[in-house]
C-alpha cells in the first residue's frame, strides 16, 4: 500500500465484521434503586416498548443490590429501532442489534443521542461515573493473528497456537482501552454456531461528571479512538481485501 493511502482514514469496510456494538453509561442516582427502571421505561417506551427481564432478576433483589459483582449488571432490556437498551440501577447500555448486520456509526449515533436526551430529562442520573464504548468484530474461519501487525513471539519466533488469547490495556487521550484478540472464538447465530476470531475493544473513561455536559463529545472521542486502534492492527494487504472506503478529504 502506498504512503498516500496509509494516511487516509477508513470510513467503512465490507463485509462489516462488527457483531456487537454498545455504548454504556454507569451512574449514581439519588433515587431508590428499584424505582429507576420504571422511570426510564416510561421515558423510553414509545420507541423501545418491547421489554424483558434479564437472567439476573431470577436472583433475590437484596442479593442483586448488595453484591458488588452485580452492581453494573442490567436487570431489564427494552427493544426497538434496531437497538436493545439494557437498564440496571447503576447502568444503562445501548446495544446495536447486529444480527442482520451493523447499521453503521452514523445511524447508531443518532439513536444514542435521542436516548441520552430522554435519560437526562428524567433526572434519574445524579452523577455519571463511567462512559464506555465497546466493539466486537468477528472473522469467521480465520486465525486473525495471521493478518495483524501485532506479533506474539517466543525466542524470536511466532508463538501463536490454534487457541490463543491476547489482552492488554492501553492509555490514550484520557481513555483506557482494553484490547482482547482471540483466535478460537465461537459466535452463536440464528442459523447455528460459527468458529473464528474476534477483536474486542472496550474504550472507557472513568472521569466523574455531575452533569451530561461533555458526554456526547466523550462518546464520540471514544468511538474515534476505538476505530483508530482497530484499523491500526490490520495488515495493509488484509485491509485491502476488506474493500475499504475512505473518508473524503483524507
């Protein structure tokens, strides 16, 4: 690939490998925790009227509230507009339904913004404690390490087996990114299970915010960093096979 192409920013690839995309807010509230879901459901039900309980609700409420391992687990899920909105007493996560293909960031972001306005208007959130953006990409029937600039070696020689997982934390521009790469992943779909590799990037910021000011910018920045990290991992010849479309003006 030429130097001129190297400098361009990738807008999209095809087929898009994203199988999970989620934006998550963790928060503190002055309201009683069991009341939070009802308030948020009332604000969101017009667009996300299909509701279901998450498996955690089978546990006693007292245990859910007291056990720190369950603190940020969602209790309920609302569906609509190609999204699943998962809600717990301390968390709200907006998941893109990628079962029919990823809708793309532009469409996803428009829906996220509307949900943020609804959540803000309820007054439920007293303080935001964490903003996270997570993307998981799946590559069927592939050892993804063969196509990455990332190398795992022992004594100067490749050290990757048929079941290898690599995980690291990266600090960048006020965010932490948890990168996990796995070459023996299983993806369950409506038509059955698929085997392949995953690139899992969780980009988050632990900065506490007393208001929603700056939240949209933080999510956009986190998404940009996630995208930059993802494409920086791919070998040039592999990227070319994914039919990249580049941003205009870059």
